[in-house]
C-alpha cells in the first residue's frame, strides 16, 4: 500500500530546522561559515532545502551533539582534516569537561555538608576549616579567603586559613583584630599620611601579626602548612593557571583605601620584613 501522504521535494528553512532539531538562525550561520551550502531560492525569494541539504544538516547536528567543533566539521566535509587529530582534540575537550563537572559536583557536595558559602571555597580550604564549629568564621573572613584564592589559588587561601582558625579559637586575638580593623577604617581621606596615628596603628598591627604567627605555631598550624606544600594535589595546581599575579590584582580589585591607610599598610610590611622572626 502506498503512503497516503506525499513527501515534499523541497522544504522551507523553518521545516528543515524543525526536522533536524535546530533553528533557522543556526542554519543561516552554517551558510555564513560555509558549512552548509546555501540552496537556491524559490520564486518567492525563500530558500528551499532538498534531500541532500537535509542529509548534510542531519550530519552537522549529529557531529555537534558529539562535540565536534564547526571548524572540524568543515574540514571533515572537505576531507582536508585528519580525523584522528580531530578525535584527539575532542577526547581532550571531553576530559576537561568531565574534570570540570567533577569539580562542580564536589563543590555542591561541600555546600550540602557545610551549609554555608564556605562550601564554595576550594576543597583544600574547606577541609582545613572543617573542624571549626558553625558560625566560627565571619563573612569578612570568607571574603578575604575568596579574594586570596582568586589571586594565589587554593594553596594560598588554605595557608591564609590558618590565621582565621586562630582568630576563631582565640577570643583575645579576635578582639584585638576587631579593634585594629576599626582603627584602620578611621584612617580616612581626612587623615594625613604623616599623621602620628598612622605609625602608631602600624606598630600595633605589626605586633598583632606577630602574635597571630606565634599562635599559629603554638597550635601546630605551621606544621600543617608544610604538609599542605608536600601533599598539594596536582589537579588543584592546574587551577592556578587562571589566577592573576598580586601586582595585577592590585589594579583590578577595588579597595577604598585612603593614602593614610595605604601608608599604614606599607609600614606594617616594612616592620614585618625587618623582624627576623618573620623568616622562621
């Protein structure tokens, strides 16, 4: 028995797109880049697609579903490309996508366990902070770790986490930290960089920094830092390729620091650099 419906010899772009599972816009793009030859237009000025056009379009869609790039598709149709080379690139791309999905799933898992934005930090950082009770870290602590991770990568942020572990477990040091943060915030644009208060606060911040380092050593966190360097996972190290240098970050990360506060920070760095204990 013959079919009761006679198939068309040619179809318009909308029908071609619907059958192939794509869009007219995508088909027009294929024409523009030479991937799909542009058929002749009918008397009404519209393109008409025949059997060969549709077969080509179906192959394009199948290759796109696999992940083959448009450039590689064009080379394949022209028989000018090395299929093994194309498949090799595709394997590398899929492996990278799998690794990215694995990282995303791990981040979602950490969020479920941690139940706070802390879970969005890298696994290296989250694991180091995992023994702290809920709420021990402040929002400002996690913000600082987030910025450090962007600049120095997971390892740099994990090392800095030692400071916040000490602050979370030493109320006296946390109180001094809060006092210094308030004092530094008072060094606004109305304070001259040569104001005596700048030097005074710098000395206090330096003293506090050294007290934090002593607490880190007493808690054995410095030993943990050494272990981090030794056991740092190579897969995580690859993420550092996306990090920027500290000097570059200064020009891109906005901090509303006055000249007086910048001077205070410089003096702290000088004082720490001059202290022989800072190297040990």
